[in-house]
DNA sequence: TATTTTTGTAATAAAACTGTAACAGTTTTG
DNA sequence: CAAAACTGTTACAGTTTTATTACAAAAATA
């Protein structure tokens, strides 16, 4: 599975553990250790799912959840609340404020994974699907193969990730910065111009002689997968 | 989000902080550090929302708020009052004098942002919407595409921004100076006649053969998106 | 470890966009 | 009606942004 997950959690041990395991499953994981940054990062990177601690240093997970669910633009991002308490009433409260699921610490990783997958399948089929298409472009996440007009195409790792990201939100324009955080990951130090080069490599790979460029350049804004 | 926000606040640190964060969110921000200039600037630039300090060197925020709310032309601009005091009675007072919301310092940026967005959604849907139409003209901020009569149109960055600005307040006339500060940004050094040229480019792009010009020239005043 | 693949950057080329000035045309004013 | 004020249009040089290429370093693979 190839989804962007954001974790907002102040206990470093949990972050490390979950981050490690989710990465191994193929997820792209970013994290924040307090509410303020978490909220900002979620809006910036538009993750496919959020794991959030109930209690947080400054802005609580409950607050962030409420804020996100109030906003049309973000309310569809599924949120799983993590909490130390196992009270039934908290669960009710969590669901009331709009959280999509609720899991008590300590939890087993397989349990967490199952819930994540269930939510993603429900809320963002394109993220959970094994095979996604856009026009005559097809990407198979199980075999990690990409096809254009039924012909297989070879892509390097970065180009593959780039395409996988684009295809989840076709036609939407992403800035170089957004692409860097979503495809390369957080706190990585790469020139934004580097995106251009990978865009070129991706174009070279997926475009067919004589057909329209599948990647649209939007001057002063970024790129989008389009046709 | 693409809205023009004006801040009237004498504490430079707050201005800097808020300005920086709002810019990153995509807002276009201008600011004044005293009441006199603030009042003038608000009338001049017609922002989509105003953040105003309760106490100000000369003309107090309370006064400005009252003045604006008394004037039909400006009373619909949402105003958020910033104050150091957290008294409940002040909140009542703020709302009484016409402020639309009230936030006490120190405040967290996410909280401010949430309130700003909530207000904008309520008062100026066209600022918060992803897709806006004016007649058979449509602008999609996600894909950054513009359509006239369902046919896609190519616009350069400046023309796109210009149209995006016009469409938020259709029919309203903007002077060249207003357009410069709102579309180009503050403290930029561009001849006001340059606006003419971009207006021409925009016209050329969006107008259809045989139909009325969508941009109206108002002699000695400026331009408006009209029909 | 040697070989191959992938990656990021910098340099350069190409393309798109911008602002200005000049002049033409139009409307208003005296 | 002539002068003045304002707007429309055009061309173009300069600037900014994007495309392309080559290459060295890093990473993966054999």
C-alpha cells in the first residue's frame, strides 16, 4: 500500500515504532511531535490518513480533529485517534468530534495496520487500490509495474513514486514544494529544481510518440497529471 | 486559499508572525501599524477580511470597527478583533460594536487560521471556494484551469491572478492602484499603466468573438469584471 | 568489490512572461 | 472645435521560469 500518513504524537518511542513499521509496509510517513506543527503539516501535505494522539503538548488532538473536520477541504482525511485511556465514553467522544476510528495504547501493530487499511479502503479507494488507472496509464502496486497503452514501462524508484502520487489526485496542480514533501518526504534536503529533472524523466518514460504530454506544466504553480 | 487580508496591529512581532504564516497559506497580506493608516488602507484596498488590534496608537480598533460597520460599503468586510484582555465582557463589547469574531492574545496560529477560514466561508464563499463561476466564465483553483463557455482558456500567471481577484468581487470597480496592491502585492514597483496591458491580455484571452467584453473600463476609475 | 543503476546538481538552452514606452484612438473639458 | 486627459494597442527588450543535458556522487546489485 502506498499512502501518505501523518502521525501527530509526542511520545517519540511510538512515533519511531509506528513510522518504522508503516514504512516497511510501503507507506510514506511524516510526523509531528506537537499539535501546532501537526496541524500545519497536515494542511500542508494533505496526507491520506492521520494518526493522532488524544493528548498533545499544546493544541490537543481533539482540537485538531475538530478543526479539520470543520473544514470542507480537510474533512475527508480519515483520522485515527490514539489514546492511553480505554474508556468507552472516550470512544464515543472521539467519534463525536469526527474521528473515524479510535485505538487505545498500547496497541499491536497488526491491529493498527488493519484499521488503517480498512479506513483507506473506505475513504480513498485510489490510495488503497492495488491497480489504478488514469486514461491508458496503469499502475500496479503489487507488482510495481507501470503500463502505458498496455505496454510495460520502466520507471526508476523516484519516477514511480512521483507517478503514484500524481495518479492519486489527477489533474490537481502541485507545487514543487508539495511534491518534495509528498514524494521525497519531510525534512529532506533537495533543491526544488530537482523536481524538474524527475518530471522530465517521468515524461520521457510515460509519454508516447505523437500523443499529448500527460504531465502539464503550470507556470508559476507546478505540475499536474493531466490529459 | 486566496484572500486578501489586512492587519492593523502596532506590535511588529505579531504582524511579522501572522503575515508570514498567512502568506504561506496562500493569503495576500497587507498591514498597517496604526489606526489612521489602517482605516485608510482598508477603504483603499477593500480586503476580504480584517484583523485588528483592539488598542491602537491613534484611532483605536474599536473606533475603526464602528466606522466601518456604519458604512454600507465596508460593513460586509469581516473583522476579527485581537486583544490582550480575555474578559468575557470585552467579547460581548466586541461583538456589539460589530466585530465578527474576537480572539485573545496570545493566540495560536491554527486557532486564528480556523477562525479566519470560518469567517471567510460564511461571508465570502467566493474567496474560499475551489471553483468559482461568473456567468459562463469558470475558474478552478485546484487544477488552475479557466473556462469560458465550457472551453478551456490559457492564461499566464498574472492574468490568472488578475481574474481570480476580479471574480471574487464581480462588478466592483478597482483602480489600477488597487489592482496592483491586490494582485501584484504590496511594495512592488510597477507602473500603473502596466495594468492596462494585462487587462488587455486578459480580455484577449477570455472574451469571445461577438460577445460583450467581460471587462468594463470605468474612465478615471479603473476596471471591473462585468457583463 | 566491481558493476550497474539511480540521484541530485549545475550549467546552458529554450520558452514563456513581464513591464515599458511610444503612439493611436477616444472621451471629456474649456 | 481644440486641447487635455485618459485608455487601447503594439512591439520589444529584459527578466523569469522551465527544459534539457551532462556528470559526479551515492546507492543498489551482482
